[in-house]
C-alpha cells in the first residue's frame, strides 16, 4: 500500500534530484523509496553480521588492530607530536 509522505528539503537539492531521476528514467519517489528500503535492509542485517559483504578495497585497508573503546585519540596524537618534536 502506498502512502503519501511530505518532506521539507532544500529547493536546490530537490531540483538536482529531479534532474537525476529524469536521467535515470525513474520517478523521484521511486528513487527515494529504493534508498530508504536499502537503509532499512542494512539496519535489519546488523544483527546478522555474516550476511554483510565487505568490499575488497575495505578489506585491503584493514589492519586487524583493535583499539580500546576509551582511547583518547587527540591525546595520543598530541603525545606523539610532543615526542616527535622534542
């Protein structure tokens, strides 16, 4: 069942999105629906991490290093710079 939805968006964004939809030969509503469906599908798969496919480029940058949750990256970087420029 289709339901009407009203959104408030920047006019320039809407105009550019309509142009894009036209070049894709699709309605803007259909494109937005597909996008929202993909978001909902991804969210539903968060509990089943085995179904998430990781691209080869993302895998190639993985270091395997696990950082502590409470890591203060700004402090660590500051410490690093202080040590480097002693």
